[in-house]
C-alpha cells in the first residue's frame, strides 16, 4: 500500500486548540505584568522626586515647588519624570511630598 506522509486534519485541529488554550492563559498574565511594572515605575519616580526635594532642602534651606525642581538640570538631568500610567505628579504644599493622581 502507498501511504501518504503528513498530518491529518484532526491532528492539526488539536494542535491549534492547544495553542489557543496556552494563549488564553498567557495573554492576561502578560497584561497584568505590564500594569504592575508601570505601577512600580510610578512609585519609583515618586521616591526619586521626594529624595531630590529633600536634597534641594538640604542644599538651599527651603522647599522648591515641583516645577522648579523638575526643571533644574542638576536634580533632574533627564527632564521631568512622566507617569507611565498617564497620571500627573503633584506636590503637597504642607508635607512637601509628591503623589500621583493616576489612581
């Protein structure tokens, strides 16, 4: 008998279903990882800005406003930090701490 070599339609269908199941599991996890990474980057930006504000106070004896310190190349040579979650950084005038309104 002459037998053809290759895959049957059922075998290909099973492989496609397995790949679809794996994709259904992996894609939501990747999306969640992306959001977590952006939240961590935002928190790091806030920590850096708060540290630089305290350094400004130690060097100059007064607290700056947020626009002044983020515009100073000595404290932020790469420019003003941008929230990866499309939020806006704000500084509390009383506590001199930075927060983000993305939440």
